[in-house]
C-alpha cells in the first residue's frame, strides 16, 4: 500500500474514488524549513504542507468526504 495524502477540494465532483490522478509538486521555504505541497492536476485540489517529498507524482483517489464548505480527497500515492 502506498502513502495516503489528503487534499482539500472546493467543488464537488472534480474527482471520484478510483480516479487516477497526476500531481504537481511545489516547494516553500518556511521558518520550519523546506516544505512540499502538491496540487492534483489541473488545479483540482491542494494538499497541506509535507516535510518530505513524495516518491511519485501519481496515485489513485481512495475517498472523497464532504465537510463544511469543502471536500476532503484522500489519494494513495503509487509505490516506487
């Protein structure tokens, strides 16, 4: 099983469980050090900050959970 990463999606229906996705990686230099964050292409949803980069930039949506005003998308990142 690959690493699970959560993303915040603002509009319903952009991805669904089982969808294969590609990610865009960005980096930010913060007071805590270098952080990595990811966007599901094309600007579908965004991850929180991660301390370590992901091994692969692709994965499969495992769930989409509606929350107050957003949808939490969980992605299983492909194994190396």
